[in-house]
C-alpha cells in the first residue's frame, strides 16, 4: 500500500485539488482552508455556475493524494484509521444534511469519489470571529455580543433538539456575515448524546473545551457546548483565548467577567458569561433555554 510515499519528496501540488479540477458536478476554483483532516475548496456547479464550498476528507498524517487525485492511506498501518475517519466524515455529512437552520452551515449534498468523501455546502461570505478578534476589525460591544450569540444559541438549540452535541464551538468555527449574522461551521466533532464512553472521540481546543471533554469518564451534555459558547464570548471581551479548563480547575486565575468588565458591559451579560464558564458542569446552565434567558436584560 503506497510503499513509494515519501513526505520529504511529496509534490506540494498534490496537497490540494488544483484549480480547474472537475469532481462530480463541480469544478474547483481554489483552496479556501486546510486542516489536519480536511481541505475546503471554493467551487462552482457546472450546470448553473453557482459558487459552493466543498470539504474533502484528507487526513494528511494518514493518507495522501496520488497523481490522479485518488486519496490512499500512507501505509498498511494507516488503513483502518483512515477508513474509520472516512466513515465518521460521511456520518457528519448525513447529520448536517438534516440540520437546517439559518445559523448552521447548510449542506447541499455529499458524495464519494477518489476513494474519499466530499461534502458540498452553501458558500457564505464573511469573516470568522477569531479573525475579527485578532485583527480588531470591529468594535465588540453589548449589541454585537447579543446579536451574534443569541442567534448562535438558536442554531445550537436545534442541534441539541436532535440529540447531538457540536463539541467544538470556538471563534474560528463561527463565521460572522453581514449584520453580525453568525454561522456555525465545522461539525467534525459532532456526536450523539448521551454518549457512551466506548464510542467517544476526544476533540479538544485549548481555552474553549470544558473540563469534562478532557476525561473519557465524564458525562457530556448541552452544558458542554454552553461552556464553549461562554468561552467564545469571553474571548471577545479579552481579545485572547481564555485560560484552559484544566489550568482553571487546578488554580483558577481567570478574573470573573462581572468583576473585570463591570465598567464596560451590563451586569446581566457578564453574569451569563461567568455562569456559562463555570468550571464544574453541574454549576453551568443545563440547557440552551437557560443561557438564552440569562442573556435577556
């Protein structure tokens, strides 16, 4: 299985689909983003030229692309892990195709080709929240926070109603469109709940994942996504990533928002953020409805 593969001499142009590549009913324009397990491309539908975003499963530590665009495992040891990830990616696409909400990325279709899986989504214009924070593109005030996160919570509520958890809410997965309209992206960590320990996949993002995501024995639930929402709101206040949950559990040096920003934001908003970011799961809001009500002045 791909004995010739050598990362040192691997052609860089094979790291992504080239402009002009036709796949299924789409033509690739350019690569938009790349992660450890996938790439996202801007493409056009061949029949009507409407732009779409296409996400391709390509875990670069496990697999690579051949000259004819077929994605294959790097070696025999990678085969099972590659196939398991491909199956999970396919499941993600099926779940997303059933989750229809203005604030959730819309999956149009999904298909198998080149020995891997592709997810076709609406292409939306905007900037991810982490870039807005980092570059200080706009003023983040009470109006912005409420507009973005009230709508975002509406979308997450739909996910939870279907008995799923997103498990990777963070500023880089929140696209801010015109009129501060948020779009929740990247459902690669989505899982059913209640989640059995045997079937759990550990996905962690420092600063945004709550303490229970670090343990295979802890119960995950709506409160898990709520912590991540609170941490994302706190990142907007601090203009930086919050202290990781394990560090906070040992010695919490994070000054409560209600104290740190009492001169800049209303108390009810700051209290809601602090509540959502409670270290212990049972101390947080237990449902999206609870945190939504806390965000009402």
